[in-house]
């Protein structure tokens, strides 16, 4: 039997580099994220977050951005070994 496990995580976005512009990630209700004025460091940070969670078997379901914090809702398929 298969079911889904869910996890909600909060991630503080890295501070902007001195003299650099504020970097913003915005996500819509469908979970699509848009990065504005992104630095290479910010893109690497986001890619590493997604890569690490993906390697643990988590799939991003939805995300939201507020006040330099990214909320992520993840799901992971879990097989119990029982038949339906």
C-alpha cells in the first residue's frame, strides 16, 4: 500500500551581500517560484535546498515567500508493504 508523508519547512533566505541589491524569491499559489535580481549565491542556495530535499525523497508541493523566509510544503511517497 502506498501513502504520502508530508513535511512543512521554513528557510531563512541568505542575506544580501554588502553593496548588493536585495534578492527576492516570489512564489504563486501553484507553487511556481520566480527569482528577481538573483545573485549566483542565491540561486546556488535555492538549488542546494531543492537538491538536498530531493535526495531525501521529498517532492516540493508548494512554496511561499514572506519577509525573507521561504515556506515549503513537501511530500514523499511511503510504501507500507501492506496490500490495499
